[in-house]
């Protein structure tokens, strides 16, 4: 008589969406969240760096635009 083979595969849940949501909630409870103070401090740093990089890139873009405009207006062919 052949032996029945058992597998270690978990059976498919009846409601996959409900299972996904409950597992997600369980994982989120394990997360170590930042304190409000740390969150505001780090958000401020991100905002500051974003503004500084934006100003630098905007200045470079403005400079190159003026350079190209100058070259187009002052190059005479012929």
C-alpha cells in the first residue's frame, strides 16, 4: 500500500485579502517608529537639503541658459 505524501506547504487561505491585511497590521506593530521630535527634525533637514539643491541646480540652469542665449545672439555666420 503506497504511503501518502504530505507536504509542508501551507494551505491557501480562504480569504487572501483578509490574510494580507492582518499580516500587514502585524508587521506594522513590530516597526520602531520615530518620535515626533525626530520626525520633525529629519523632515526639516530633508526640506532644507531639497531647497539648497534646487537653488544650486536652478542657478546652474539659469547660467547655462544665459550662456547659450549669449552665444546664439553673438555668433555671426558668414
